[in-house]
């Protein structure tokens, strides 16, 4: 990924799960992931990013069904979202998974 992208990962009211989505403004975020939400600190981070002159951002919505362990997330085929930072990252093999389900 080019270094001029910001990646924001978190919970959103709706939208694609376990997929990186490139957006160019907060309107793109709202259409794809929903409005500002008290249940989504990511929505406020995205809004602030663009209000402060951010250009493009990659959004990853995380989702994990209730009852599944955050340390042993279920297969993406059953709705779990997550991703692994690998070869080019500072900490190879760092896994991100949702702590709570989305809407």
C-alpha cells in the first residue's frame, strides 16, 4: 500500500466486512458505512481525518458475531472480520479482529 494512505479499522453501523475500501471524503464513508455513531469511534476518526485535510483513506470494517472469542475469531465465511499485517509491516503476523459485532 502506498505510504500516503491512512488506514482506519473499526466498527461501523453497516457496510462490507473484512474488506479494505478506499474512500476520498466523508460522504463516501457515510454512503458505504453509515453516519456518525456513538457505537463507532471509527466514524468520528474518519470525519476528523477529512475535516483536517486528509486526502484518501482505506476503511476496514471489523465484525465478529456475538459469542465468538476475540482471540480465536471464527472463519471469515461466518461473518468475522479481521486481517493480518504481514511481510511489509513492523510486526509480522499481527492479527486484528473485531471485539464486538456491528449492526
